[in-house]
C-alpha cells in the first residue's frame, strides 16, 4: 500500500510495515556507482538505495531519538520561558493606572 508522506501527520501514525516513497537527487557519477553496486547485489538502484538509507537510519535510531527528545525539551523550555517573560512584563500605564 502506497502512502503519501504529506498525508501523515505524525511518524507514529503510520504502521512501520508500510513503505513510503521518497525522492532524492544525486549526481550522475554517484548514480552510476550506485547502479554498479546494486547490479553486483542483483537489485535495482532504487531498491538498493532504499536499503542503504534504511540501514543507516536504523543504525542511528538511538541518536535520532535522543536528538528528537532534546529538541522537544528545548521547545517546551522555550515556550515556558516566553510565557514567563511575557507574564512578568509590567502592564502599560494608562491614565487610570498612574
């Protein structure tokens, strides 16, 4: 089943067994080398490239999760800081508050 990445609101919303099509741009030279490498393994360049990308992502899942958690923590801290700074600002003086 093909799922359009634009339709996915959250990476958790899509079951892991579904494949998503991704487009990449590489140089002609790299494509030719990828094609040679894929042919040596009896695969098409696109499926071999998918396996390479998938294996690199899987090898770095811990790092990716840590970076994502750190970003979420920073985002929540930033929003709390902004709320604190905004709430601690003095009210503007008008004729009645003098």
